C-alpha cells in the first residue's frame, strides 16, 4: 500500500512538471531555457532574502567521497551545487 502511494506521488509530480514545463529552446536547439522573470516574487528577490543569513549545518560527501561539514567553512564563501 505504501509503495502505491509513493508511486502515485512520483507519477503525479512528474506529470505536472511535464505539463507546466516551458517549451522554449535555445537558438541552437540543444537545451531548454527557463524564463525566471515569470515567477512571483522574482527569483532574484527570493535569493536576496537569504543573503547574510546563517544556513543549516550539514555533512555531505563530494564526488571523491570525501566528507565535508559546512560548519568547517564558516566565514568563507562557499558555492553548493546539487
């Protein structure tokens, strides 16, 4: 029963993402573009609201399986790419 609920959720999420995806191709036709200007509030305003605020501390592995704790980088500029 639990697996059926999870499958239904994943299927529904994929369906809605596909249904509302923007079909705007780049000039060379190789990838899709997303126009962030259509969101309300603008993405830039949301990103700006997080500037200077502390983040949750967590532990993560990089691509070489080396562990990194976000707290070890306090005071440094860090880019997180997921």
